[in-house]
C-alpha cells in the first residue's frame, strides 16, 4: 500500500485516536493529582478542552470518510436505486457547499486582528491554533465529501437508466 493511500485511509483515525488517548491520560492524571496528591494540574483542563475541540473536528471528517453521520432516510428509502444515487449527489453538493463556505468564513475569522492577537488564559497559546480546528476539519470533511461524490458519480455512470 502506498503512503498516500495509507494516509487517505487512516489519517483522521490515527490523529483522532492519539488525541483521544491524550485526553484520557490528561483527565486521569488530573483526577489522580487532585484526589490522591491533593494538587491539580493548572493547565490540564485547558489542554483537554483544546485537544477535545481538535478531536471533534477530526471526528467529523472521519465520519464523512466512513459514511457514519446520522441521516434521516425516510424519503430516500422510498426512491429507486438510481434516484437514490441522484439524491446522494444533490446532498453531497449541498454539504460540500456548506463546508466550503464554513472553511472560508472560519479562515476570515482567524485572520481578524482581535482573534489573531488573543492567547489562551492558562497555556498562553495563540487562540488561532484552537480556531484553526474548524477550517481544517471542514476542509478535510470537504475532501471526504468530494471523494464520496466521485464514487457516487461513478456508480451512476455504471448503472443502466
């Protein structure tokens, strides 16, 4: 398997797994410090929050990759197979449009001086690092939706009218 194919298949899963493991270790460590050693990590909660935000956005992209987002399929289920494929194309285009607009607007927000100049309270990290999770997650999601769209268009081309 080529490196690019491996990254395509596993990028979000590996990153989200690492973030989740770090979150669990941080929470466990903070609970241990607080209740056993009677001293807590001042930075643990803020770092956990930052990791969780990144985890969620990577999870959104991974769910697009695996097709595991929640859907309401009542109308879709009554359609023929070919009509379902066309409905999938329309839905993918709408979702893709939303994700592109979201990515662009998030980048605009991050570039605003009042955001770019902020730092986090405890860690002192630049807030744009936290905010960057949204356009990166939405951008990765847009790539996954585009992949799904191309697969669907190939299925339409392969089915008879």
